């Protein structure tokens, strides 16, 4: 693809840029600064790698304005190189279905409504009253239970299961092995036994949501489990019944949400964070890896530790903990001295 075509993509996204070089040059791949060729696109997003800039063979480099003097190759100077790289990499490496239509060995109910320009691959099952919007793509082995609705431009990975009545918005990506709308963990104890509580809510997923591999998002017990617009969810995340994930939040791998957690908008949740049930967080919170959230978070900010607290307080505690052994030895020595005096 010619560089001028890539620049048109930036124009379409209203990205301001400063280009220097030959716009007729062809770019066909992306690569790191060290390994790039004359037909490669690369980017510089950190001063740590600026030394690689002077010797790179990349045909086009995305960088910020402050590094242009160090770049011997054609460049696009922008405010956010990482974001612009993501836009152009998507163009160079488009994700497209293998065909349009329904595979011969897919099972589609006569009452299902599927657009003409979708892709339904082998061994998919679409049960009664399923709706699939335009340009959506179901990879092999997907199962959509009755009354599921999927919007337009969605990509549903292999062996994804979406249970009855769940709703998927537009431009949603769900990676392989994920289960949407399975029963929540609802049981009533009685005399040492457990009585199943029917889970009658749904899962509602908004627009522009990305969900990783092997995630489980349980249907609500009575009300719905909700993932709002523009959320990104990594692999192996568990979201229990009646959880609300606020708009624009990012959740890393192996995070677990107990039932009825209300995560605020634009929260960042690092790996292996655990949320106890029936609590809420405000907007714009950041939870460090392995934090344990056991209470409501009422102020935006950064939180760490178990039970989680403001990161600045947690860091001070960790520093003090490292001196405990030395302090214990000092106390023991003082006790010995006192005993000798007595």
C-alpha cells in the first residue's frame, strides 16, 4: 500500500500529522525499528528506543515531533504514535472472513434472521429466533441459543457459546472459547444441601467491546449483567451475575468479579485483581495487579494491595515491612541489654 493511501486513513480519522518523505512509496508490513526493511512501517513511542532510530531501515516511521531530527527515513510525526500505529496496522493487516454466506454443515433454524452478507462457518448452530446483523462473522463451532441477537460488524471466535436471549451490540469481538450468558452461581443453602436458583436475567454487551479467549460472563440472576460500550477484556476473565462493567474500562487477564460488582467508567484493572461481591467503584480508578477489592471505592485514583488501598499508602507499608526483620533484631538486642542491667 502506498504511503499516500495510509495518510488518507489518518485524514479519515481526523488525525493531525506532519509527513516527510516520498508519499508514493509502498509499505507492505510492520516491524520493529531494528528489524524493519524498506517496505516496513515502524514506530517510536518511547525515548528508550531512540538509539535505534538513526540506523533503522524502515520505509516509514511513526513518531512524535520531538524525535524527527533523529530520523533519517520518511516519517509521520503525530501527537500519539501508538494510536496512529494501531490505525495503520489495522489497514495493513485486515481481518476478513474466508467467505460470505452460510457453510453447508452449519445448522440454522428456519426462524433465525441472518443478513445476506455475513459469514457463518462450519458446525455453527443458530437456534430459533436468532438475529445476526450485517457483516458479522461466526467462526467454526459457535452456538447461539434461542433469541440471541448479534449486531453488525461483529466477529465471534471459534467455539463461542452465547446463551438464550443475550444481546451483543455492534462492532463486538469475542475470542475463542468464551461463554456468554451461562448460569450465574446462584444457590440457596438448606440443611446442608443446595437448591438451584434459576438465573433469568440476560447478558447485555454494548458496542465496540472486545472480549478475549476463554472468558465467562454469567447471565443475571433477575436483572441483567451489563458490559457497556468501548470496554476491552483480556483472556480468562470471570464476570459473575449482575455485574456492571462501566464504559471504556480495560480489564487484564485472570481478573474475577463476584456478583453484583458495579465497576465505574474508565476503570483500569490489572491482572489477577479480585472483586468481592456487592460493591462499587467510581469512575477513573486504576487497580494494580493482584489487588483485592473488598469494599466500595469512592474516590478516583490508583489502588493496590489486599485489602486494596491507595497505592501511595500501600507503597509506604511495603517499605516498612521490609525493615521489620531488622527492627525485630534491634528490639531483641535492646531487651537483652535491659535484662543485663536489671
